[in-house]
C-alpha cells in the first residue's frame, strides 16, 4: 500500500462498528427498522461540513457549507477539495437530502468537481457525524450548524489552536499543530506551529499570516511557516470553531481549529481525561491507534492512567501509564507519556475542542485530542440513544461508517450501521453488543454485526460522549460517540 493509504487519519468524531473477514464469527441478527422522531425538518439551517479520507488518487480532504431548508433541499453551498485528482476551490454546491426516523440520513451534493454522496447521523446540539458514501471515495468527518453572527473578522479575533493531518508532496504522512492570534481585521499577529513529516520533526516554528473571512462564513488563510507560505480555506462554525482544508499544491492537509482562552499554565491541564490518537507507525509503515484515560495533577505530573494500543494489528491492552507535561504561557505545551509499551512525546494545545495533540516521536506520527472527563462512571453512565462514526485502516484500504444505537445503561447496545469499505457500500445493517463500564470510564464493547465481532475499548467522557480504539488484529481504528 502507498504511504497515504497506511496512515490512519484521526478525525474528531468516529467509531468502528464494522466487522471484516477474520474479525470474528458471523451471527443471525435481523434487520432493525429505523425508529425515532427525526424528519427532514430536523435538518434545517446553515451548516459547515468537513471530512478526510481517500479516493482513487490517494488522500482526500474536503470542507464546505450549505443551507438545508428543512424540506430535503440543500442550497447556497460551496466546498473546497484537496485530492490527488486536483484542488478545487469555492465550488458551488446544491443538492438534496433525506433524514430517516432514527436520525440517519443521506445527502447528494451536486458540484462542478463531481457529484458526491454523504451518509450522516444527527446528534445533539446541531451536530451530525458523516461518512463519504459513494463508490468513488470514502472518508469521515462532521457537520455542524453555523452561527452566522460569527461571520466577521471581529468575531474571530483572538487565539485559536489547530490540528491538521494529511500528506506531504511525496505522499508521506504529515501532521501539523499550532496556534495563532488574529486581530479584528484578519491579520495574524503571533503564532507558532509544530510538525511531524514522516518522522522529520520541526518544533516551535514561528507563524505569521492572515485569516480574513467573508460574509458567507468562508474564509481564506495564509500561514507563513518554515515550510513556506501555505494557503487554506476555512468555514466558520461559530466564534470558537473552524473547519480547515489546504488549497495549495505544496502539501495536503485537513483538520479543525478551536478557540484558545488563557491564561495558560500547568493548571490548564488538570483532572481526569479520556483521549485517543491515531496515525502511523513510521518504522513498520502500518496504521496505529491508541487511547485511554489519565489523571493530571495540574502541576505537571500525569499521576495515573491506562492505555490501549493497536499497532498495525498488534494489540496491547490496559497498560498503566504515567508522565509529565509543561504548559507555556502562549498556550503551547509538551507532554511525555510512559508505559510498558514505550515512551511517547507530544506537543499539546488546550482549546475549546479539548487538548489537541501531535506526536513528536521519529518512529510514530499520531494526532488526536484529550477531553476532560466529568462525573462518576458506572454502566448507568452509558444510557440512551447515540450516533457514531469511524475511520479505520485495513490491509485493503480505508473503512468509514456511521451508525445509530441505543445503550440500555446496564450491559447491552442495539442499533443500525452503514459502512463504506474502500468504496464498497453497505447500508442499514444491524449491530448489537455488550459493555461493562469501569470506575475510570473505560469499558470494553464487544459488538456483533452480520459480518462478525468487533472488540473496542471505549472511554467515557461523560454521559453524552465517548472515545474509542479498535482492539482487533485486522482493523485499526479510533473514534467518537455522541448522544442524540
């Protein structure tokens, strides 16, 4: 496989429920009809979307926006695409959509670069989790309802942290993280970025540039770094959240930026966290994912935690971890995690989207986030109806999925899953599983689908959200679950 197929890109909203040949035995689950109160009217207003994945030419990053009218039509849309087939900027989008009773839906986006289909599941607070769902490409990402009052340079003034993943000019995996401060006219007054280009590490690189936004909510950004001037398009979700795609030919990157609010010190990273990271083992050339829970004392020490690893199918579970970190006043920090599986180093940026992380080891390249845990955890913490999606990697390529399920707060989940297996579409299949939540919020989740058994380690953030990694030898994946 080429390098860009081996790189498992972490996309902030994902879960794997797909079974692949060899993951486990089959079963006789029956097809479940969608149930719930969602209609086309549940999807109404301005939305920004983004996803990262792969197509026939390799890496794919897309960001855009559209207006959903509540009656099945998409209007007033644009999108930016970075693909091996070409870079397409500010392309007009129209389309249609359908929302099923359980909140799962599909949309056709008509645009000059080509028509595409996305599959989505609606979750709480104007969000949806999405999968590219046609034979030409696959990918995973999110849709977020936009706040139009944030469509101005003044609303976006201040500091943001960002985390981007993609490939360099020769197809090797690349991760970039950093932060910037913009003024009320769209100029970047200060910033810094870190990058890991297939094990080539650059840290604390000063960043300058501009980031003006138009009244449509689409902005353009120029970031001046040691790698040169990089061009991006971005779409405003609100004054705390941007969706980003690179629009020049020098690199191919996609990701998100979230508001940073100081002052910053070691106390900015304090308490229990759930986390996942994913990317590549650069030594073996295989995909890599890890996740767990940890506790920080707010004074630079990771006092305890546990972590699970899936290194190209080599699985290590529930190993203890400790570590240390340092936060600088500019909102950039460094983190070291030590486990029996090895010692791993990261740069970190606390933000409204969690503590964004980029690995700075020469042997691994991962990106991800740690989210603050709240509450106490029992099986009752995992109760209600959830949406989920995932991105994963196998020896054959990328797999992405969305699903909707009900957790009973005792031990069982049941629902429906759609998946895109490297362009092979499977729709509306049943899933069922069992869980047992530990006091630290970690639970194993054994899922059954008509294709076999999936074994996940899930880390509850609270009753409304959880992260996960896949613990099977034939699929490496990481992801996110959100309450409807």
